[in-house]
């Protein structure tokens, strides 16, 4: 068997190295300020940590919505994009719910980004996170 016979690690877990870096930054934020703060505090702290780690990101970029070709006034605004392909939604709640998952999935579908992370800083003892992949948005 040749090296070409083995799939790239990114095939099964796209952007896994980038995700590892993001979650490391999230843990650093939680280690520094703990759980239970306001979401805006985590947003600013996480952005600062990403900057310190030289991780490229864009914060609060608006997404336009269309209905039958008509652009709606309402905009969706994900918390962050990182590495040009990952949507990140931050929360500071006691536990994640199906509404939080749906929110992230909507952001991923609208932006056509293949990978999303839902990061919850709310629990006092640890950072909670979930990773989502929409395979149809992966480049082939």
C-alpha cells in the first residue's frame, strides 16, 4: 500500500487542526476568567486570545438573507468566522439547547461554511463545546 492510499486526516475531520487551536484558545479564556460571565465579556476575551495566538478571524460579520430573490432587512450576525471556513457561535448559558444548535447550523447554511463550533463559557467548572460539519460545503 502506498502513502497515496491513505486518506488525508482532514477528510474525516475537516479543519481539525484549526478547531484544536480554537478550542485551545477557548480553554485559555475560561482558565483566565472562569465561567458565569456575560457573553460579551467572552466575545471580547476570545477575540483577544485569538489575536494573541495569531489566529485569523472576523467578528460580527453580517449575513444577508433573501426571500424569492428579494434581500431582507433582517441580518444574521454570527459571533466569529475563523480560518475563512469556520463559523463560531459563543454562548454563556448553563447548558446548550437545540435552539443553540439550530442557530449555528443556520449560520453555516447561510454562509456556506463547512465547519462550525458552538462554544459555551457559561458552566463554572469547564468550557463546553460542540463541533458540526456540513459536508456538502466542503471543497471537492
